[in-house]
């Protein structure tokens, strides 16, 4: 998918960028809701994202602002910050609407990286994995958005 935005409408200049993964908050519509899902990606995208998760696990990074990553489309303005904490709190709402933090220990992020590993190989169409069940809102990784 490609996302395009107007740079200068008078000159009809548009900037287009490939969207490689979508981030979305689903408040309702399924018995599993509310939930946050990362979806519509390929194995290369998951491999790159998993490397960033490994930085949380190793302690070389303390937070990752998912919605600000260049190839992420934040559907409906969803914002997600992944953070290293002293306890596994999972996904919790932040102060503003559609804004969330997922707080896990380094060991918790290691578990998430392990859960993502099968998606780093091609051939997982239709696959999904719950990455975090702690907290108020589960975090879902889904190749095509379904679970």
C-alpha cells in the first residue's frame, strides 16, 4: 500500500511513501476487544521490527515510539509507545484518546521477540500471535489483520 500526502496543493505536488505495517486500536467489534493490532506486513518488515524490540530487550533502548516509525500507518491516529519497565504492565491507555503505552521488562520484551520470530520467515499468510496479554488491552500481531 502507498500513502500519499499533499506537499503543496497549489502546485499539485504529492509525496508518497510505502506503508509497510498498520497500527490500529479496536475498541469493540469482537469479544477480544478492546485490542491493539499491528498488521498488513511481510516477513522483512517483522524482521526489522523485531530488531527494534531486541533493543528494548537488551536495554540499549528504553522506548520505541511505534506510530512515528517511517513505514507505520497509524490508523485512526492510534499512538503506541513501547517501554522498558520494572514490571510487566502490558498495554495501558495514556492520557489522550487513542494513545497507549506497552510496558514490559527486558525479559518481557525478550518473550515478545521470541513470539515474533516465526513471522520473520516467509509463508505465514493468515497467521497471528498475541504479543502481550498483560494490562487492560491485548497486543496482537497479525499478517492480514485477522485473528
